[in-house]
């Protein structure tokens, strides 16, 4: 069987074989080829030792304890610039529940495959012949879309506890089912995640949220008992009923909001905010006899603090923490266009920042869909978006000009008075007609001519400029309303 192997990769394996060594593609790249996906990286395994690999490839580097040599290919494609070549190896002892205490280089490919995590990652491919070495029937699992461990599942998770999260992440990324024995072992070994650094937990959490099926993945984490070791604050929403506007409990609402962000292929910060935006509803929930329903006053304020603490615990960057907590804090903005003004919209933009306002609006869409409501953007919300765009639009005014009243008074030695305003509005009309005229040289020349006119004539030109400005304002706003289908 032949696969589309990049030339940079096949050259590495061919050069190893020419030097008298074995060479196979292995791991995720083989799995992805079988799935018809484009591999994001390429790994080669061989019976050559690190120093022998480097002798074959002078343009290489070796900076780790596991024998992996990075071979530089010179490719401009980042996924092919470095091909990692690793000797066959065996591993013993995992006292820190993450990395082997000892690594030994071997001569046997099957022993190397036996140390790997899941059967779909324990397939080797001889790319020169299209021949697979698959002692653990990984190809069958790829075909059946099942994720199972190599050998005894409990042993694999005892060796490296991060595999507990990697299993869920692969299920979400590949849209596979989880083998029953593998699922049972995850439940048994879940507490081992306490031994894993929060940075590594964060990295897998990020990949889970960035997958196509993050809702399913977090449900699986909850069912298998490992969510409490990843983001314990999320578990507090399980079974917490909401008010009549919601069809799901708090946890169900959060993961559905997250899934909508994934379905829309929105960025990671929106996904992270979506899964945390109502995290503090459990502690702010109060029964209202007046409304005969639950209330959650201030949950966005408390939630922003809880989110900040949770993201700090997971060692997210300061930039991510600041943005996501800001989105959580302001996600309850009042958006009824019949009751708010542009000034109120501008205040909201200042609160969250111009650079984040559209992410906040998208978060609101996720929030709405997460309640179980079928319509993503009702008319009132589209009208609010139009108001946001209007508020962000640079106003058409004399401040756009490359001159101002102070410059005119200084350059032309005139006293303050209405003539300056008339002149500026007359200049604005000319610039609206031809924006290329908005230069200091042109405006200075026209200002001199305008100031020489009788005041009545200058006033008439200024009034004409005002009317032109108002017409342009009206045209731009009409375009915005049409864009958001709220005309």
C-alpha cells in the first residue's frame, strides 16, 4: 500500500536504510495516514543509536535523554523542517507517574512498539514497501474507530498518568469510541493525575477544548471521574438546576455553550470563556418567591474571580487569564436595543475593550444556544451588533481633517469666531468628495481662499458641508443595518 509521503520524510528513511539500518515511520503519523488525515509531524524509528543517526545526518541535533535526534531537512514547511528519529527503546520504572526512570536502546522493533500507549499509535510503516508492522492490531482499531491501550490498560496508565487525558483527547479529536477495559482503567487510575504538573494537564485540556467534540470529551471526563483533577470548578455545576429560561443544569449548559463555539470554529479564548462563563451559578443561586424561580445575581462577578483562580492554577498565560476573565465578567451585558443608547454600548466596549468586543458577542451567542434556544441571533441581538459596529465606526467630523481651528488661527492670524467653523465644514465637504485632498498643503491653500470670502458666502459653504456630513453618516449607518439584516 502506498501513501503520500513527503520527499523530506522518505529521504530520511532512505538514507538510514542506505547506511545499513532499519527505518520505519511510527506513531501518530502512521495513524493519520490510515485515517486519510495530513500528519502534523513525522516520527521515524530505527535500530541505529543516536550517535549513529547523527553520523548519517550531520545536520542534526540531540538534546534529550530519550535518544531522539532532530534531523534538519531545510524544508520551508514547518511540519517537515525537523524530522525526529528515535532508536528502538525499552523503558523501565515510572516513579513520577510520567516519565521512565530508565531508557535502554534496543534492536527489536516489536519491543519498541510494546512500550507505546495505544494500539493506533503502535503501528510501524515501511514507507519503501508500504508494509505495516502491527503486532497489536492497531489497524483493526483504526478501522473500527476504537481507542484501546497496548497490553494491560491499568499498566499503561500507571506508567504515565497523562495518558488518562490523552485517551479522552484522542477520542474527541478522532471521534473514536473508548474501549471498555480502557475506560475502566481510566476510572481506576484517575487519581494519578494529581502527580502530573499543571502545565501538562493544561496542555491536554487546551487540546481537548480545541477538538471538534469538546462537549463529549468533558462528559467523558466527568463520567470517568477525572474532570475533578482537571478543572474541579466545572463539576460543581452538575445537577444544579437553573431557571425556566434554561433546559439544562449548569454543567450541561456550560458544555453546550462550549460545543457551539467549537461548531462555529471560534478561537480558544471564546471556548475557554464559554465553559467557565456560568461557573459560579452554584454558589450564587437563590430561590425567589416573587419570581417563583431561581436567581443568580452577581454570578458573572463571582465567576470572573473563580475563573481567574482556576486558570492561574492551570498555569495559563497572563494574557489569556486577563481576556477570559474579562469575557466572563461582562457576559451578562444588557443588550435590548429598545432600551439602551449608543452611549451605553460605548461604555460596554470600554469595559471589555475594542479588541475583545466581538468575542464577547460571540460568547453571548454560545450562551444563548447553550440554554437550548434554537435561534442563534434573534432580531434584537442583531440590532445590538449593529449598534456596536456603529459605536466603533469612526465618526464623520472635522476631526478627520489634517488641520484644525488652532492651526488655522496660528497660520492665518485670525481670531476665534464662526468663520473658522464654517471653513472647517467647507473643507470637510471637499475631503468627503475626494479623500486625497486631506493633506496639510491642500487644506492650507483652500483655507486661505475660504477665509477671503464674505462671511455669508463662507457660511453657505459651511452649511453645505454639514449637510454632506449628515448624508454620509446616514449612508454608513444604513449599510451597517443592512449588513446585520435589521433594516
